[in-house]
């Protein structure tokens, strides 16, 4: 019987046509008006490059919300019960992003004249420790960096605590960063530029790796026959774009394209957590605590402390993600903040602190290090993926202490 189940495994669509909740029209209109006002403020304060990044941020937030595209949930479902739908979407996203990044980075293509540079960082103790901590933290906080932002915009009350703790953890990480930078480390290693493969050769290598991982996920699913993800409600016709949920693979393609657009507009891939350190630094400066001498706040990061937050491209992207998710949630009629249970609150605080601290050590989060790092052909992105997966495995034993549930093999959905 078990063999029959395993051999008959077939992934199901991630959406299903059904009746949708009524659109929250007043909140939707308020979100659109807020987005227009903020866009004007950004353009008038800075320029249209920042305005374009804000629009890209809106699109990122909408895409994440419409598909409930998860990094945290994808890792948790894989490690706990062998559900591979999320990781398969990651492989598609990374394959497309790597293709676009290879073209942009090898040709120097840019919409704004800024020379594009990928996220290629050192591989050492700090990355190993930081990504492992982040893996634990995102499972406790019930959201990674992108998940925290789009879930907050989508109405998840606990994400307020996760975000605040994320910022605090980022400040501790920024303060301790010089210590971690002194630990054993290899220099930044680009599979394209440090190996002699070039971008075409590195692209081929990564496509083979993505295909191999995808094949392995199929074998895992056949062996474990895991419960499928809960299908998200959607509708038919053009309303599906605004009112319905999006298939996971559709979101993977859109996210890859948007990350490439970000690279071609601002010269760097999509990132999130450097803004959290900046927000924390500005808050501490306002409270009379001088952080300008910290190692993290040197160079461009130090200059950002003295400028408007609207001049920081990562902050502008983050604001767009939150507002884009809010607009999408109200279009779907799902923006319904609720009470926060004590256990969830505690986990959110601990998880946020671990993610904030870990992201600084690991030169990024699930977006800057994992998504952007691997798409940039950086070895540190692959190390981040492996260590965050190990952190997820440990977190599965910690989550029940806070009253959080893990998927089980006999669940109907996960």
C-alpha cells in the first residue's frame, strides 16, 4: 500500500477556484492613495530611480502576498514532512534569476548607468554561524525577511513584534560585526569570476545544480508521499490577477524578473535587512547614541545615517513590499489583524532577534544572501542555504516550546 502511495505521488496545483472574501474597498483605496503619496514624496525628495525602486517594491509585495510565497514555510515543510513544492519553486526562481543575472553582470547592462554588481561575500565562520541562527530564527518568528514584511502588510499582528525584534537584532549584529569579521574566512568566491568558468560556465554549473536538486525533491516526495500545501483560493478571468491567489511557480518567475530589474536599476540585487540596521541606527542616533563609529556604519552605511530614509534604496523597496502586500490583502478581503497569543509573541521576539543578528553575520538574509547570493553566483549563497536548512531542523524541536505546531506526515495539508 505504501509503495502504491509513493509511486502515485503527484504534486497538486497551489490554487483552487472557489468563492472569495468580499473586497475591502475602503482599505484598498486607502492603500492605493498611500502608495501614490509615498511615491510622490520619494520622487520629490530624491529622484525617479528611487521612485522606480518603490514601484518594484510594490510589485514584490503583491507577488509575495498573492502566492503566499514562503522561504520559511518551504524549508519547514521540506525538513518536517518532505513537502517539496516550495523548494521546487525556489529552484525555478533561482534558475531564471541566474540566467538574467548572468546576462546583466557579464554585459554590464543597466537602466541607470550604474555598473551592476552582484552579492558576492566571504565564506567563513560568520556566514556559517549567522545563516544557522537565521534558519532557527525564521522558524520561530514564522517569517523570514521578506515574509516578515509581506505578512505585516497582509495583516499578521505578530509580525510587528518580529520586525521590531529584527531591527534590534540587526543593531546587535552591526555592533559585533568587527569581531566576527576577524574569524577565519575565505575571500569572496564567485563561481563565475573566481574559477575561470566565466558567467556562461557558471550559469551552466548552476543550472545543473538546480536540476539535480529538483530531481532529488521528486525522489523525496515519492518516498515520503507528503501532505500537499493548502490550496489558496482564486477565481477566473482577469480578476484572478487582482482578486485571486497566484500559482507558486508564477510567483517564482515574477520574483526572478523583479530581482533582475532591481539589479539593472540600482546596480545591486534585491536586499532587505541592511535597511533594518539603518532604521535601528537612526533611532539610536535620535536617542542620543552615536553609532557612526561602529564598523558597520562606515562608508555608504555611514552616509545613509545622515540622509533621508527615502534616499536609501533598500528602505524604499521595503516600504513598497509592505504597502504592496497591504493593497493585495485588501483586494482579496483577507486583511484581518488578530490578537497575538503569548507563545507566538515570545517566539516572534526570539525569532526576530536571531534573524536580525544572523543576517548581519551572514552578509544577508534569505533574500540578499540566499536568493541574491546564489543568483550572483556567490558560494556564500549556497553555504547560507545549507546552514539555514540545518537551523530549520533544530528549530522544529524548539517551536513546540512556544506552542507552535509543525507539519506532520499524517496531516491532510501542510
